């Protein structure tokens, strides 16, 4: 059952060096505050997975806390490269990084398989693509009913899934609205889940087809208004496009990156996120 905790406590009790962790969000509801708290915690040797890793993974990789990345497409959305990721892959800076690249469909199906407690995901994919030649975790399997050759990939079963959402009720159930991506599947595939939310309400009072993650699937809930910035939270604040443009310049230089991280992450706390979205609120 979920516990309401300060974000620092939630990270300390659930994330450890060497863990397999996913910070999910698809352009929307990206859990930046939780990722920054993880950076401040000093844990290292993480294996990360994500469909479309963006700036928070660039920051974590640049801080030397990631040993392996499982992903499908990596980039600064709407801008271009993840420069800290590229530096790690090409130059082993600040440490070597193992990468395992997949398609979007494979990552989504891998989460679904993990959430269903299955060992693998089967899909039509990788036809004529080169990824199979460089990724040993992409296999072929023959359908026992039709003889069709299909792609098979391992299920994703992270130690911890971290997401951001609009609100939780007093019983610890969480409502996710808008572009959902694979947050639900990520939470259900993980052994533990941490959720940051904009607010706590007595009851969710939503429609029958809403995406509600039940309290039994969540270990910790932390109230962090603005916790998805510079991405957005539907119904609360808009995307901060200028931050993504600025990151391209900041991340292009190792020293500039370190200075920015010291000032804006290491010396800050979760409360700063509420201030950062004041001019973006709906």
C-alpha cells in the first residue's frame, strides 16, 4: 500500500545503487523532481530504461550515475541531441555507458509483458531493420499456430518505476490524465513505484474510463507541485519550451554542464519546482 512521504524519504527508502529504475513520461508528466532528488541522493551504477529518454536521462548520465541504458529513441524533444549521452557513448565521459536500443513498439510491449508477469514480449517488428544485428536481446520466434516469424524481446521488470501524475486521493490512488504513454504499464511491471503528484484530494471524483493507478501498486507518493517541469502537466501548467532550448547549449560543454547541475540541481530541493512553473500555470 502507498505511503505519503517527502520526496527525499521516498527516494532513500526505495532506490539504491545498482538498481534497475525507470522514470517514465511521454513528453508529458516527466518526473523531473524525482530524478533530481535521485541525483542528489548520490546513488550510482543504475540501469535505466525508458521509451524516449530525454533531458533527465541526459542529466543523470552526465552525472556519472548510469551504467546501462535500455531505450527507444533518445533526444532533446523538439531540439536535437542528448549531448551528455553522446559524450558517454563516444568518449566514455564521465564513465562508459552500455546501451541497448529498441523500437518504441518493443519497449511498450516489454512493459506490457512485465506488467502481465510474462518473461517476454512478442511483436511484429524489426522487419528489415538493423537493430537486430547489434542487439542480442532481439530474437526471432515462430508462431506455433501460423508459422509466422515474429520478434521477441525480454519483458521489462524494473526494481522501481517513477512517474509524475496530476493527483492522488487520501487513500493513495493516483489519477493520470492527458498523454499517458506507458506510465501505467511501467508501474505495474515494477517491484515498487514512486509517484510525485501536483496535489492530494479527498476523492478523485473522475469518469469511469479514467486511468487510475491503485494504491496497492504504489510504494510512495510525494506531493511536488510543478514536479514535471520543464515538461507539462495537463490542467496545471504548460511546457517550458525555452528550457529545452537552453539545455542544448548548457549540455554542449562539460564545464557548463557541471556548473548548471551544481546550481540548479545539487543546491536545490523539490520546492523549487513550484516556483519554476508559476509563469506557466493554466
